[in-house]
C-alpha cells in the first residue's frame, strides 16, 4: 500500500496544469510512496492525451477518464474509490503542493493517528486571511474548542481513506455549490482526530481569471446547496451554543456579508434574486437570536433590513458602505539596524469625509443609521455597539506591487476614542515593525519595492488605504531611509542585507 494518494479532478486546465505537475515532481516523499490519481472529467483541450502520456512514463501516475459531470463532486468520489493510499490528499488541477507537503502531512498524520490533517494553505499573489487557524499546530482540534476550523472548509486536506470508506463520507454530486463544505463538515463531525499542521505551508492556491471564487449564477440552487450544509450541521448537533455558532458562520459569511458594499455592484435582477433567496433561507433556518448574539454592528443592521424585507434600503446601505474609506497619519517612525518601527492612527470615514461616530443612548453606544429607517421596524439591538466586543483591527501590510503578494507586519493595536459633541469618534492606533530579513515563515523579503498599506476594520466594516508619511530621512542598516509624503516604500536590494525605503517612483 502506498502512503498517500493525491486525487486531482481535472477539466480543461490547459497550461495551468503545469504548476501542479512541477510541484508533484518536486515532492520530497519518494515517488514509490505516493501515487497521483487524475480523474479527467471529460476534458477536450488536449489535457486528456497529455495525462495519458504522463501515466505511460510514470509508474506512480494513473488517469481515469469519466464522462463530463460538470462539477467536482463526481471526479473526487471516483478518486476516493480508486485510490490505493493509506491517506488521500485532494488537490485542484490549477493549484500546487509545497515541496515537502506530502511527507510532512503524512508523518504528522501517523504521529497523531489523524483522520483529517489540515496543512497550512497559502495563496500565490494574495494575502491569506485564515490566520487564526494556522496560529499554531493543533494535533487534536475539535469544532467545540477550535472554532477556527470553520475558516477553511476547502477540500485540500489529507484524509485517512479507511475513515472515509467506513463512514461513507462522499462529496455531493451534480450541480451543487458548497459541496466541499458538506463533505468537510461531515468529516469534522465524525473524525476522532483532526490535526492542524501550521508550521509549514503545504498547499498553494492560484487564483485564475474565471476560476473558483466567482459568484454563483443560479442563486436558487446556491441556497438549496447551503441547505445541504445546514442539514449536516443539524444532523450532528443538538439545539444549543455549538449549533448556533455553526449556523451563524454560514449566515454571516455566505449571507450577510454578501449584502455589504459589493451588493450594490450586482445587476438589479441578480441582486433581488439573491436578497429574496437569502431572506427565505434566513426565515427558515436562522433564528432571530443569532442577530443579536453573534453578529457585528453593521451585520446586525443588514440582518434587520433583511428580515423586514427592505430590499431597497439594503441596496442604499450597500452604496453608503461602498463609499466608506479610511484615513491615517503616521505618529512616529523609528529606524534602527535591520528594523523599521511605525506608529500610526487610522479613522473610518463616510463618503462625505465625516468620521464614523457613535451616539450615546440609554447607557449604550449606538451606530447612527447611515440610511433612513422610517417605516422599518429595526430593533435597538441592531444598532447597539459594545466597544469591547466589537471587532476593531488595524493591520499594516507590506505589499509587493508587481506580484500583489502581501504579508501583515507584527505589532499591537490600541483603540482610541475621541469624544465630540456627545459622540464618540472611534480611531485605532497601531505600532508595527518589520525586519526585512525575516518576514512571513522566516524568509526574507524578495527583491524590489514593497508598499505599506493600512487596513481598518470596525463593527463589520473594512477599508484599506496606502500609508502616507511626512518627509523623513534616517539610516536603516547600511542603507538610507527616505520617506516622502506620498507613499512609504521599502526597497529591498539584496535580500537580508541592504534594505531601504524611499519615494515611490
């Protein structure tokens, strides 16, 4: 028996298959210890012939051709049935594995008797947002104690094949959205051991033009698919805190967040179809108590409008949120050998330039409604803000403009409240630092320019802005530091040695 079977559903990937094939060839696990099972879902772009030729000259590669199903559930299920490895690792045809991914994940699985192993995932050219899940290794994680498991429900994990077979866990087939959510959640509930390998990025996503991540075209089918996922949750839980927390995840991430700023960009017919479909699902499956208990300020307001059927007001609110932006100013900047320290304060503002402020009412801070709520029954709880409970974040990113790769600078944040005319203007101060020789996962910054950006989040709203600074000159290691008022830039000339910041040109 081989240690691992890599199952890859394939349909017309074209040249995007190259990165995956190269990463499989670089695996540190010996080829005799793993196999690659390509399940070709009726490709017509020549990939089918290319895979057959690869299998003919590679003893650890197999290709299975099936009639086109049009959706990934069927080829993945065929891969499960045909796999011969002790563990199954799912990979999409346009992504790639890190060089030591299979070896590290398999050894971690064996060491912990894992049914599921979640290897750290990253994105080529994009910042990765599931940080809490990968804050530390978790040999034995549970849904009860590790809510961060919900942050990553993609299928790109390693599963013990006997566990999948014994439990009858399969992907939903046919035209289904969120089929990976239903599969992964079933595995989470039934697994004895779920392990998170956080110390090494095992899997890299590639976001391609027209690839996964585009919005569904059939919202009716989308919400029916969400019902499939909610059925899994309710089948495996009883009424109570855990069920409410799990239900709230899909209510928030796949529902209320889609009513945010980008909602105004949807064509009228599509926006109305989404609103009506979400409202029907909300009244059917998401109890009203989830609004007050588990949603942030802006999401509570969206939920109130949704339950009231106030479609036009929801669109109006989305337009107001779309216009919000963040302003910031640098309070302090220090340069020392191999370290740049930056302190800045950021404020969230409406489109007209006014700062977001909270009113005081009945001993509670409330969000002044950014749209008129006349004639709409909106409970006070939809507007109340408990400052210590609302999520206030100020993150500073270094971004490589040519690749769009980002990493968050380490630091700490402080909430700053400025009272004016009985209102509270909320600002956030962050003190961050960067050592260009040691950034994400311990490696140095790549050569070239890195822009600095601030991202402010409060009560469910998020806005981003380039950081602007007063003019300053200093020494940074062996190089000069020159910051202008337009945009601070870190310029890395020689990795780990000469790094400087200067005006963006």
